[in-house]
C-alpha cells in the first residue's frame, strides 16, 4: 500500500500531534481518565498502553509493574481486574481505567493510538482481546495500533493501521526484519539523527516519540508525519505540523 493511501485511511487529527499517555500534568496522572479528557478537550489524538490482566481484562497503564504510577507494588498480568480496581489507585487517586472505560469516554471524538504491551508471550491473546474490544469502533480511521512486538501487530489483522515501535536500545533490528509488514514506523527520536532513517519518511508513515522539548521537535520535524509528545503546548505542536502539508 502506498504511503498516500495509508494516510487517507487515518484520521487527520493524528497528524496534528499525539498526546503521550493522554495530556497529563502534575495533577492528572498519565493514562488516567482525566489525562484523556484533557486531550479530548484540546481536540487532540492521544496514545495509551493496554495490558491483559490475570482474568483476561484489558486495562490501561504503561508498565506491568504498578509501583511508578500508584506507589504500590504489583504486576498487572498477575492481578485480577477486581484486585486492581479495589487495591490500586493512580497517584491522582483515580482508578486505573479499563480500555472499555476509555472508549466510553472518548466516543470517537478524537482518535486513539493503542499500544499493545505484550507480557511473557501473551501477544496473541492480548491482540485478540483488543481486537474484540475495538469491534465497537465505527470508523477505523480513529484507531492506530502500535507495539514493540510485531507478533501482536500481526494478530490484530488489517482493519486498523498498524505501526511498529522501534527503540534505540538494540531492538532496531526489527526495522529491517519486520517494517515491510506494517503501514508505518514509530521511531525513537534518536534514530532521526541518522540519514537512513530520515529517508524512510519518503515511503513510510513516520511517527516520532517521545518529544518533550521544542528543540527536539524542531530537529525531527522535517522527517516525520506526526509526533507523540508530552509537556509541550498542544496548540503549537498542531500548528507546526499543519505547516508541513
């Protein structure tokens, strides 16, 4: 599929910047419903992370280990949804949300980037559960699926656009081995210092993560279609990306 056709299949709001784990701040914890509501209020796409609980429910949190965002030790994949809801709270006292709760909040008002967080080879089951949860989506352009695990992306099928996440920590061999299977790449910003990755922009949809400073944004802007960002002014990000069209 040509890049132009892929872009036509995606919600244009995805090319105005993507709020990393929602539009979180000092009072609203990442991947919480308030952070997502902040992004919706700004009419911005947002990214979230999905894990599969012990009882096969989909919850939204970045790490398997809950300590960083709750202050309490736990492994999502070893806990039931009931345990998570009753015994763990985000740092802003919100509950850890389920994917269903986020979809209910959003109602396709803005697009969502769903990152599949595979754990101990549960990639297929995670993908199948996520695919089932996303059947309610009326407009496939409102969902972008990303993952570091190419197997999870493969099991998602072709209804939604899929981008392979590539990190600058030894995992970049995925770029050569699997990039042709998917519609785009989600590149660690460090890659875009290299000419061969800059040139990928000509034939692949390229998102860059995670942009936190105006300096970094300026450096990657010529080589990306959009960016996943945090701690930046959403309006300025959208305006800068719109000038690329």
